[in-house]
């Protein structure tokens, strides 16, 4: 980690994210593998389904990337990417709360209206918390609670 406050911060998904996907998808896949090896009828297609989900899960996690340089913020997921110059950011805030049964923790970036860019949400849970604190500090992020 660099002491330079303007050094580029380049984040990828933290190992914990892989562990969670491994548990959620890997355990049922292991059960299906055991059942398949025991010759249980119908276990083969379910095993293939869970193996496919495992590949998709790893690809999804690997897609998370956050890069903050001295002049630009870039965020990428498997489903899309956002890039905005730091001087184009009007506001950024860290949201905490619940959405239905699920706890939410996200970073919302709001570009200036004159840029024509829409606000975007960064999934904070994918990244290592202490490194995200550096991002918050550089952006001047403020915490907000929502219902």
C-alpha cells in the first residue's frame, strides 16, 4: 500500500466473496457429485446445473473492479461499467439500510447534471473494507441511512 494520497487505488473482489459463492453453490454441487457417484437417478443434470452456476458465480465475482486514480473513478461489473472524472462528481454517499429482508451497503456516485451521466451504485460488499475507506476519503463520501 502506497503512502502517496494520490496513488491509484485498484480494487478487485475480496477473497471473502469467492468463499461465500463457494459455500452457496459449492456445497450443493458437492452433494450432487456424491449422489451422482452413488448412481442416484437425476443427479447428473443437477450436478451440471450447479457446476454451471459455479462458473457463472466466479465470473460474476471476477467482474467486480474499482479503480480510483488522481483524476478518474472507474467501476466495472460483469453487467456493465461506469467511468467519471473526479471533477464531474457532484456527490457521493455511502448508504446503509435494509431493502426488504436484506441488509444493503453501497456507495452511490452522483455525476453533475451537466455531464449527462446517470448516478451509479457501487456494491461495497465485493471489496475489502479497509481499502474502501481510502476510496471514501478520496471522494469525500458521507454516510446516509435509508429504509
